């Protein structure tokens, strides 16, 4: 969980204090939802790729959000965005 906090921190733009709520606690307005905590139950969401260039199938392998841009770039056969840090998701191309 703390690794996710570190990756979301920016020296100039982030505040001086980072905090996390206990598991099961969420802070948000009266409407809406969140996937903003560092806990697995809150960040585990489905990811679907479909359409031209995507082979039918499924996987339960975890992926990181930074893998989406190189995966879409691979599907479209274009160069990756300049600041890409992830890798294409192998299951999309099998």
C-alpha cells in the first residue's frame, strides 16, 4: 500500500502530509465513489479491451495502470507516448 502512496507523490505538487484511512473506510462527497485508496479491495477493478486487433480471451493476471498506454499503442501499431513507464499487457496480444 505504501508503494502506491510513494508513486503518487510529487515533490512540488503534493502536500506535506500523506495519510491513509483504515481498511473499509472511504472519504467522499454524498454522491459518487472512489478507487483512490491504496488497499487491494479498492483498486482491483475490471479492465476490458475489445475490438479490432484484440484477440478474444480473459486473464486474471494483475496489471498496472501504466500498462494501458503501451497496450493501446500496440493495438494501434503506433509509438508509445514519450513518458510511458509501463509495458504492453501480454494477454491482449495472445
